[in-house]
C-alpha cells in the first residue's frame, strides 16, 4: 500500500491525498513531528520536508508537485 508521510496540518499533503482519493487509490498516512524529525525520515527526504510518498516498492517521492504529477 502507498504510504504518505506528513504532519497533521500540512496543506501540501492535502493536495496529494485529494488526488489519491479522486483516483480511488488506497493509502495510509504516517504523521511525524517536524520539530523532531526522525532519522529514517531524513534518510528518505533529502529536503527534510513533507509530504513524502512511499510507493509499494519502497521508492520515496517528495515535493507535492512531483508527487501529483
């Protein structure tokens, strides 16, 4: 299943989840604390920003514009 990594009030993740909902793609969301970013998240996101989308194969996509493309 696709996984989205975000924090609770991120407007950029709302763009991604709205598209996934419109396309009826199943996903789950993991929330992180941006003031205390875990190392595993920093290993996935070169910019240290959310959202990050993890594909079913484990590939990390970042930047909401690139994800929705």
